[in-house]
């Protein structure tokens, strides 16, 4: 017990450290238990961070903040309307076409599997292949039944949710941008008086999260556009749907690209077979992924703290398991938060650095 008390006294004797620990505990509790309820607020904060960089750029040219916020918000709102009313119908149509093609894909898969015992008798038997085909068909039937059931019962709920988001998101984003300073001042009233350590960490984290969100958004748009142009030029079916999935896959570093390769390869194979078109599509997809990882990411995230790939994967697994999609999306920013805290946390016997008043 004396050892524990000594350790606690060494690390938590300073009131700033206690205040930081209290803020972290409250924040983690709120996100852990109320993340689903706060999803519109979190999404609005993400978009506000995304647009804040543009607003600041306009302010540097002498544009008043209110005028800059109004202009940026108008452009954002028009883009949001175009996304919902122009892009979503295309995606829904391609999803329906893909569902219609699934029986043909399953039949072609069955024909390929039935050839395995003849080509590789030492590895596969007819009984093993028949059991595998039966399992695939059963899973496909169960999935289609669940999909139809969920669509029949939840389509109205999903539509209402989208409409609510369409109204709430622009409203929240506008006021997050317009009243940013007053909101920060209001929130600071609930923070401890001795908050130099909090301010130091917050400035680092604020910069990291802002750079990450803006960089990730640009990465998604660029990868999506380039992939769509490439797939369309090569004549691949469901180009818009697949390119969107490829673009969104960059949210999950390393893992996303590996997972998305499977549907891209399967659809290309069942459309063209093992032909030159299939090879060109896979080569082009590999080049896009290589350019994204080795050229685009270093350019967009040059100001973000570098994390080891193992740390990134662990962060994705941990935060994704806790908060689902938002945990995966914010895995890298949250990991940089932890890194900033560990960097700023005072060592034993080390005085806190004074931070200038905000």
C-alpha cells in the first residue's frame, strides 16, 4: 500500500495532472455511453473542422469571419444537396444491379469450385467442394432474407434518419463555425483553473485533428475520383459504387485497401474472366493504392504526427471495438491524443512548462 501511495503522490500530486485526468475520464465516459446519441454532433464537429481551414484561409485575406462562414457554409450546403439528390440515386441503382447479378456470380463460382477436385485431386475432394457450395448458398440465402427483412422494416426509419441528418448537420455545422470562439469560452468555464497542461495538449491535439480530418477528406475525394475515372475507362461494372468503396477504404489504413481488393477482384474476374482486361484492372488498382500510400499520404499528412504502423493497427482495433465507425475514423487522431498526453505528462521530479495564457 505504501508503494501505491508513493507512486500516486509522485504522478498525481500536481493539481494540473489531476485536472487533466478528470477531463479525460469525463470525456471517455461521455463517448463510451453516449456516442450513438451524439452521432450528429460528432459528424457536425468533423465537418466543422473540415471547413474551418477554408474559413481561416479567407480570414487571412481580410474577409470578415461572418462573411467567410456564410460563403463556405453555402458552398458546403449546395455540395451536400448534390450528394443526396444526384449521387445517392446512382449508388442505389448500382447496388440493385449488383444484387440482381449475385445469382449469376454464385453460379459462376459454383462452376469454378466444381473444377477443383479435377485439377487438384490431392487437395480437394468432391465431398469437400459440395459441402462448401452448400454452405455458400445457405449463407447467401440467409443474407438475402435478412436484407429483405431489414429493408422492409427499417427502410422508413433509415429514410427518416437521413432526413433528420440532412436538417441537423447543416444547422450544427453553421453554428459550430459561427460561434466557435463563444463555444470554446463557454466550455472553458467548466475546466480547472490551473489548465496550462490542458492548453498545451489541446493546442497540439487541435492541430493534429484538424490536419487529419482535412487531409483524410481530400484523400477520400482524390482516391474516389481517380478510381472512378480508371474503372470507367477500363469498362468495369459498378464503377461508381466500387470507386466510392475504394475511396472510403482509406479511412482504415492498411486494412481497408486489403479488404476492398476482394470485391474489386471478384467483380472484375466475373465480368472479364482471367483476361487482359482483368489484369489491367488489377494492375491499375494496385498502382492507385501504391500512389496513395507512397505519394498522396505523405503530402497530405506531412504535418500529422507520425505513428508506427503497429500503433495505427492497434488503435484501429481498440477504438473501433469501443466506438465502431467513429472509433475507426478517429483511431489515428485518438492515438495522437494519447501521444500528446504522454509527451506533455510531467516526469517524476520534472516541473511543468508554463504555457502562455490563451
